[in-house]
């Protein structure tokens, strides 16, 4: 369980650093449907990652997250497709595990490809969808 927390915290810190990087925050005058969709996915991703910190493991929710990332990646901006598919791949692998320990092992084994994907994801959202929330009309 501790390994899962360490890996998840590392991924969240890397994504957070990308979001907080100087010059990464930009104003978005109107919220596009794409940004609304991406922000909803981001909330779901953060929720899934933070659930590991509380010791909970919901393979079904992680599998659904993977499917959502794959579906949205088909119409996502070109610069995000690879990152979204990587996140979906890792989430699918985690969703196929049966315990928090097995999930931690999968995350640890995939951290080298997951970290750059989450940084790309966070950077894109910060630059193109900052201030946009899923509930924004």
C-alpha cells in the first residue's frame, strides 16, 4: 500500500509541477467543448489517483477511466493523443489487477512512461484550458 501511495504521489507531483511551470497558465476567453471534456477527464483522473492515497482500490472505476481516455483521445488535439493513450494503457493495466499491491506494482513498472504522459496532459490543460471547468456553460 505504501508503494502505491509513493508512486501515485510522485505522478501527481510531476503533473503538478507541469501545471505550475512558469508561463504555463493562460487565459481562455471561452470554454470549448473539448476543454470541458478534458477537464472532466482530469477530475476523474485526480479522483482515481487520490483514491489510492486513502487505501481504496476500485478496479471498475479505473477501467472506466481508461475507456474514457481512449474514447476522448480519438478526437483530442494531436499533441495530446499519445499522452492520453499512454494514460489509458496504464489505467487499463491497473484496472486488471485485483489488489492495491498489484496496482502499485503495475504503476511502478510503468512510471517511466506515465510521468511524461501526465506532464504533457497537465501542461496542455494549463495552457489551453485553464480556468475552464466542466460545469462552465
